[in-house]
């Protein structure tokens, strides 16, 4: 049971949603965009989040689009993880999503909600970062398009009034060879200790990581080293680990030393998938 | 645009019939079912999306009723354990010792019923994927797996 009340709105257009957000805010209220609501409900129940109104984006047609058109896969922010896995346009995304929460909850979590939720892992972002995918954002000044990895950037990311409308993946990335390696602390269904995805085109393998730092990331420095075929795989991995772009998590799930140890094993597994390891 | 700013009477489609109920926008479906409609088959466990004891079907798909607002179900078909009458999975749970204390049972029955409808030829992988959404603290899960397998392969006696 949620111990406080709020208003519920389900707009039919992007403009309606954004205008509503701004007018509620101007009236001194705190609105939030509402996707699957799994995070909002579970946090509200224990008073970890408070809002005066929720704006359910699932009634907006653009947020429910899920199609390959003109060389791009377009996924609306309100599309559920289950639908993405079932239609399976992007097998690496489907595989990653099938390891988020459990099958029933996947039917409620939306792609936009996973990308924007306060939980640090945001595993669905990994295949999208590895494929240089973009996000269409709507706000008071209309729409703009940024790389998925930039939504976590203070400057380029979303301001509080903005919402994610769609995610766009170029179709040349959809069927590339891939690797997905996820480790949890104990149970198969859990937040990750670490998740790695890799996507290989004719030039190189792109990697994205979750569970190492406080945010999911892709690192050009780590990628350069991992793709350097002139040195041994073990040396590549050791050098890549010294190039992690932020502070390594050190918590009850795993110490930073343990995470580094696991990352070594997992990177080897990923490279093995790409037949980079004899 | 749908706007529900305060407690409002909704006409919800539950177990094949329309039921009028006064709900607040912040009421979860689990709360509405149990506390306002007297449908206590969906059980509160973790209320956090982890245990599956509260599972119901919305438009034939399993949903954890602790993680959905009642207002989100406007225009959808809700099926709770009270609406599941003499379907094969119920008999199969009895025949395969699929429960002990019974607290998790309604949630498991809803997931299994939906799986049998959507994937009547589900393989072991799909069965595991769907059933991992629910926890049971009494059985060893094998009995539940046997129950679902026996209806998927059509061996349940009627
Ligand atoms: C049982 C359980 C297990 C989980 N396991 C994992 C896991 O293993 N890995 C993992 O990565 N995550 C996991 N999660 C986290 C899950 O992915 C998040 O809960 C996700 O944020 C929920 O998506 P939602 O659609 O329900 O979001 P909501 O609850 O609707 O929203 C979450 C946040 O995103 C914002 N938001 C939603 N949609 C938009 C939009 N279109 N534009 C802008 N902002 C938006 C909301 O305002 C809110 O702040 C788990 C969650 C649960 C409940
Ligand atoms: S009570 Fe809903 S999942 Fe546990
Ligand atoms: S039968 Fe007791 S929890 Fe499952």
C-alpha cells in the first residue's frame, strides 16, 4: 500500500504530457513521468520517493511504437521488456533484458523506465550504448536527439521536465555477433554484480559495463586496449582494468578488489565468445 | 486525457463481470482487490515485486498486483484466482502435491494458467523462465514443475 495520495494523468500526446508536467510544476506540485511504475510504486511504498502527480506515458502512441523502418529500429519508451524480448528485433537487447528482474516483472518494466530509474544498473542501456543508439527526448522546447550514453551526462542529459519518447538503433547493429556475461552475488535473478555486453563489427568490439561504477558506461580507452591484438589477452584485460573510468563500487555485493577479479574472468569469457581467446 | 485527481468510482472488469469500486489514484491493484473488493486470493508477500504471491492476470498476462496501480487497469480484463474455475492446472496441483501451506499457490496457479494458454507447447527453458517469477518456501519446486508439465503434455485426468 502506498502511504500517500497523488493525482494520476494519462495524456494522449507528447505535447499534452510535457505541458502538463510544466503546469503542475508551476503550480508548486511535484509531478513524475510514469512508465511501468515498478520503481515508483516500490519506492513510494517505503517513502523513498514522494510526488504529487504521476503522468502515465503509456497512452501516447509514439511511446508505444516498436518497428524497424527506414533502416532504424524504433522502440517507444513505454514498450515493455517482455514485448522487446518477444519481437526480438535486436537479439543482444533481448538477451540482456531477459536477465533483468523476472519474467512477470519484465511484462511491466518499460524501456524508458529502465533507462531513467534511480537504480544504478540500467542494464538495458548496455546494448544501446554498444550500438551508439540514440534517444529522442521531448521537453518544453520541442524534441532533441542524444546518444544513449549522454543521458547520464550532467550537461547533455534530461532536465527534470523532459521525457524519453523513443530509442533509435541503426539496423546495421541489430544482427552483429555479440557477447553477454552477467554475474550476480547469489541468485540467478538479481541485480548484477557485473554485467558486460560486447558487439563486434568489422573493425572492433564495442563493450559496455554495468555494476562496476555507479553508472553504466562505455570507455574508449578500455575498448582500445581490449581490441589491441598485438598483445596477449591476459595483458589486454589487465591493462583495460587499470583504465576503468571511475571509482569502482565497493559494497555488500562485492568489494572493489573482488569486482576487478570477476571482471577479469568475465572479460575473458566475453572475448572467448568472439573467439579472441585460443 | 484520463485525469483522476482524487478517490473516484471506477468500473473494473474483474473475473468476467464489471465491479464498481471507489479507488484512490495511489491504490495498488493488490490493495483494491483485497481491501475494497474482498478478493483475498492474491496474497501480499514482499509487496516489492520479488515473491509473486500477488500475481493476477491482466489481459491474460501475469502481473504482480503489488506493482500496478488500480487506475492502470481501466479498460483491461483482470483475472484473479477467484475467477479461475476448474481449469486443468488446479486439478494438476492437487494430483502432483504442488502446494503445502498454500500461501504461494494462487500466484503460481495464475502464472501456470497463463503459460498454458500462451505457450501450450512450452519447453523446459520457457517453463523455468516463467516459474522463476514466483517463490515457494515449502515445496521443492519439483512438484510445481510436474504439475505444469502434466497439463502441457495433456496427461491430467479430468
Ligand atoms: C523485482 C525487480 C527486479 C529488478 N532487477 C533489475 C535488474 O536485474 N537489472 C536492472 O537493470 N534493473 C532491475 N530492476 C530495476 C528496473 O529495471 C527498474 O525498476 C526500472 O526503473 C523500472 O522501469 P519502470 O518502467 O517500471 O519505471 P517507472 O517506475 O515508471 O519509472 C522509473 C523512473 O524513470 C522515470 N521514467 C519512466 N519513464 C520515463 C520516460 N519515458 N521518460 C523520462 N523518465 C521516465 C520515472 O519518472 C522514474 O523516476 C528491477 C526492478 C524490480 C522491481
Ligand atoms: S507481494 Fe507482489 S511480488 Fe511479492
Ligand atoms: S506452499 Fe507454502 S510457500 Fe509455497
